[in-house]
C-alpha cells in the first residue's frame, strides 16, 4: 500500500496531536530557556511554578546576604527550598555569571 503525501500529512498531524494530548505542554513551555537564578527578577521568580512569593523573596534575600549562587545546588540553602522542591526546580533554573555587574563590566 502506497500513501500519498496528503495522507502522510494527515497521519503526521494526527500523531502530533495525539502526543500533545498525552503530554500537555504548550509550545512556549517546550522552547523556553532556563531562568538564570543570579539575574532573575522578583517577578520572574514569583512566576515559576513551585516558587511563589515567599520563596522568591527568600531567594533574593539569600543572594543579598551571601552573594551570587555558584551552583544550582546552592538553591537548596534557601529557606523553603527542600530536597523535593530543589529537584522539581532543577529543569527550570540555571546558574549564569556569578560575578556582580560591577565585576563583570570592563574597567575603563
């Protein structure tokens, strides 16, 4: 049995639709980059599922008191971030530059 290109297109559409129903994730969620924990704003942190207002404030307070996060696992030192939450957030955050903006900019 030989399929025509239109039949193949319909089959592929149905397959993609089925996968989308089994694993619901928006296109935007699938293509969004990780959030740099060292540069994220309060609003960005609050918007992350599993963070919320209190933990977002705790993250910023931790950075103020201890400086930039040097590794993702440092996030586990933040009040309210236990082992389970830390693992749940692993695919959401990244740790970018640990230098402060003043240290990162070249001197003139």
